[in-house]
C-alpha cells in the first residue's frame, strides 16, 4: 500500500526523466491529474493523456527534452509537504522557486495551482512540491 501517492508520482517522473524515457505511465487520481495539467500549462511536459480503462485510470505523460543537448526540461522535482510534516503557507508567504524561474505547486481551497496564481487570487494552502 502506498502512503504518499504524490511522492510516487514525482518519483516516477524523476526516474523516467533520468533514464531518458519519452513516455511514462502513472496510476491516476484527481490530484495527479491537476498537477499534470499544471506541468503541461507551464511547459515542463510535452503532452499528457488520461486513460479511463481501469478503476482509478492511468495517466500517460510525454516528457520534454531540449532539442540540441537532449537534456530534460525538468531539472528537479522536490516534494515539500509530506504526510509526516505538512507545510502550509498563507498567500503572503508562498515560496518563490529559483527566484521566480521555477514553480511551486500549491493545493488551495480554490483547487491546485501554482504559487503565482495563488498569490494573484490571494489564497494560501499546502505547498505540495517545487518544479524547476
């Protein structure tokens, strides 16, 4: 049994990135779908597809690499809030990742969004992860 599905999601992305895979399959959930949409909107992944063939579904993610150096676009995926120690921030104290070059994904009462969107909407929440 998995105790932290978000860490599993990030670890699968990280491992596929380091191995140079083009596509990675991840078991689906609503939170993982929202995180995947954010990664696509911010330009960290090439494309995604939600498959509803199983009970919980599946997410196929096409990873994005640099055209010339073949380096992965996602340099680091870091889990911030863990089941043993949750990290919450209000709208004024939301983190800036790499001085604004990366994103922090936050789970708020208005849904899952980046820290910049959460500051714009003036809501705080649980800081899930950093991506850069």
